[in-house]
C-alpha cells in the first residue's frame, strides 16, 4: 500500500563524522560546478552546462549528489519530464493510481506527492531515501543519459511525459517570468526566450535531446520506459490512466471499473479541479528545500493547461524554426509531435 511520504523523515540528525563527509563532498561538487560553462540568459536563473544539458545552477549540487548516492529498488517508479511538460499532472495521476484515493488530492499539492530528486538532494544534507515507504515514487527532470547508472541498471521503472516543445516553451516563459526575482529584474521578451530555448539554453535543455533520449530508451526497453505525451493524455485521459496503472503494476480490477475509479482519478487530477483548490493556489513551494530565490508560487504550476497555446504566442517564423529543429533532431527516430506541423 502506498502511503504518503513524509519527506522530513529522510533527514535525521547527522553524526559529526557524517557532517564532515557531507561538507567535504559538497565542496568537491561546488568546485566541479564552478568549472562548468555558465549562462545567465534567463536572468534570474543561472544555468550551467553539464554533460550536454543546461541545468539550473542551484539544482546541480543535487544532481551530482544523487548520481553518487541514489540506490533505486526494483519497485521504484520515476516520473520524468522536461520542465513545464505537465509534471504536476503526471504526479497527481500517479499518486491517485497508487493510492486509489484520488480525493486525497484535495488536501495536498501534486508537487508534494512525490519528491523531485534533484531538489531533494540539493540541500546541505543527503536524504536517506530508505525512510520512504515502498513502493516509492520519485520525480525528476534529469535527462536519461545523466541519470545514475544505478537507475539504468535497476529494474525500477520510468514514466516519461513528453509535450510539444512550442507549448513547453510558452509555459516555461510564463513560469520563469513569474518566478520570484532576487531584484526587480525586467521580464524577458518572448523573442529572447525563443532564441535561448532553440539553442538549448533553458532548464535541462535542449528539450529535443531530452525527449529523444527517453524515446529511444522506450523503444529499446519498453519495460523500462513508458513514454507518454501530454497531448494524448488530454485527448483520452482514461486510456492513458489505464496504461499507467498496468505499467505501475496496479491494474484496475473489475470492482475498480464498476466503481468508476478511472473516471474519478481523471476528474480529481484534472486541471479544472486542481487549479481551483486553495491548497494549490496559496503559498510558496520549495521553501523547505532551501533553494533561496528559486522558491516558486504554488499557483504557478497551473496556468491554463491547454494543447496548442503556442498558436496564441508564436509568429509563423517562430513555429517554423521549432518545427525545423524537430525535423532535424527527430529524423528517422519515429518520434513525432502529433499536434504540431512536424
Ligand atoms: P501551461 O503553462 O501551458 O498552462 P509542469 O507541471 O511540468 O511544471 O508543467 C506545467 C504545465 O502543465 C502548465 O502548462 C500547467 O498549466 C499544466 N498543468 C498543470 N496541471 C495540469 C493538469 N492537471 N492537467 C493539464 N495540464 C496541467
């Protein structure tokens, strides 16, 4: 039975020896991070290039730490996405499928249903994940090639949610412009955001390589990676929820079907339902992780939740630029975005 994780239980008081070890490891990681190429493009969000992807600087200590410490078990489920691809939705659905208690989503923010690993590991203490009840659900934005080998080699499973990059960019643009800023930095124009995004200069970018890596692994090892698309989820949520439940080893029983469980999971996880809840509208997320100015408004995980919002923002040239990149990168891979012109 999946019970709600108490993330604080992962941090008990360290011994003096542990404190010294953790401090030493942290200094070592900081030295490595400071030697990486840096970009200030998104103003309030410094990025560093690590293994071919641009990571938020504040998160990178967590990435390095978990690459060293993470020991997955065979029953773990990793919920993976490029930022602003519908992670919040994926977390809500996976939580509701596991618990079979979708109504619990009325009293917790979906982001608090499963810890984001790199954020969880980014603080001064190394979390003890053994304290979490099994089966565990984690989330991450880390590209497949950057995940620790322990995840590649373990029978643990990955559910990847992919979104049309033009919609992902529009969502990222609004999200980053809405973030708390260290000082009154001006908002970024969309043209500049497009420029940076196309060069891969965005959180965990480039998006095309991110999606392609998980896509290729899902083709190679379908038992390892379930590859889902935001647009398909929007078109037929019940079908995708059934696929997720099968994949998670929690298929719906005849009784679940009779009781309308699938419909309830979809309803309680819907944008309309979640975005209207007080718990999802008020306050900041991430404060407990000590990420300084990266603290994010809980409400900012819900904007309008639509497919094709890019048509309201993009010029024809911008769209063609995105589509040309997709044609080039996804060439002969079999990966397409059905709701774009590619
Ligand atoms: P928009 O900005 O296009 O509205 P992430 O969760 O990865 O940060 O992605 C956020 C995006 O997912 C936002 O997109 C947000 O509105 C959308 N979203 C959040 N919850 C959703 C839900 N339950 N159903 C559909 N979309 C959702």
